[in-house]
C-alpha cells in the first residue's frame, strides 16, 4: 500500500508595512493639521468680545450675539449677493476647461499643441498684483486700450472699465478665466490621455468624424472627472478669495466687487473686529460643507454612485 505524501503549506506572509510611504506623506499630514485643523480652535473667538492683548477667558461672553448680527447686517447681505453672482458665473463656466482640453487635444501638431498649452498655463503662475498692474496700464483712464477706444469712438474720454460699476462682473470673470483656464484643463487632458484608443478606432469605423468622436467617446469618458471637480467647485461656492477683488476694489466698484471673503478681511483685520469676522467665517464654512454634501447626494441620485 502506497504511502500518502504529506504536503506542507508554507504560512502566508504578512504584508509588509510601508513605513517609507508613511514617512513620505507625514510632512504633508502635518501641514494639513497645522493650517486646516489647528485654526478651528480659533472659532472660540466668535462667542467672546475679544480685545487684543486681553486673555480670551477674561473677555465678555457674547454667546450667539454675533451670529444674530449677521442676519441683520446689510453689508453682509450685499457681500453675499456679490459672492453668489461671482460664484454662480464661475459654476456656469465650469465646462470651459473641459471644452478647451478637447479642442487642444484635436491639434495634431505636437509643437503647436505644447506651445498653446504652455501659453495658456503660464498666467496661473502670475500673481494678481502683476495682473492688476497690467490691467491698470491697459484699461485705466489713460491706459492703452482706453486711449484706442477713445480715438475709435471719437468720444472726449472713454470710461475705464476699472472704474465702472457695471463692468465689474464680466471683467473680473474674464480675468479669472484667463488666469486659470489652461491650468484647470490639465486634469482633463490627463483624463483624455487615459481613454482607450480602440474606442476612437471603432467610432471611426462606424463613420464618426472628429465631432462625433469627441461627443460620443471623449465627453463620456471625462464626465466622471467633471462631476468630481464640479462638486468641489460647489463646495467652494462661497470661497471666492479676496486677493483679486481687494486689488481691483476702488470707491466706485466697492459695492459690486466686495465679496464675502473680502468683507471678512476688512472687518476682521482692518477694523480689528476679530470676533465678528470669525463668526462670519464659521457660517461660511458650515454652508460650504452643506453644499458639498448636497452636491454629492445629487450626484448619487443622477449617476447612481457617490464620487467623493
């Protein structure tokens, strides 16, 4: 009778712990902790009437009085209206980087495509101070473009767009899009690069041209990326920033250009009303989180899955 051979099974190896990867990401985790979570402790200033130089616990306790003031402050309502207008226009124009990426991908000449991409991406690295200087030299009362318009129209003096209240929304939107269009299109170009080329070949076999290939192959492949970025933009709906608007603000454009972030900067740092500024920032943060949750729920209803 043959003896049965016993087979010894080696014990399964435990997966190695990637300590190197942990140490690589640790500095970035520390930065996020310092700049995104530690400042949350400053929210305590919103319930005290903080006076610089006085310990916070020795200041008068205000409770929710500053939060009640927000609803009665006409300046907050005005700043909130301007924020909604700028943010709403930005949300409407979110497809522009995707469209630009599709058009850029259709350029067959490699050097030309690289030149266009570099030329449109560079403005993102130009500070708003320099952009304001360029805009002032071109569109101020004595600027180059204003002088050309004056000669063409025959008017005695053309009005500068920098000091026109009616030009604030479209002009600031134009500058923001010019600055960020090329940079925002990079992630869409990466999404296009990941599309299986066999899908294009199959579409061309079926008789599809460039437009139909873009509409039926490129756009559906980019929609997941677009939805993620759209939800992030919705979450930043109230975070329009203040650098651009602070530089272009003047006595004429102030009522239309002062957004919520700029108002918080003016109240908290210029007027030194720290507690009220913190209260407005807290409300803004809560609304932003709520918008992200709502946008993600809508995406789940439409697409059948959450993307964040």
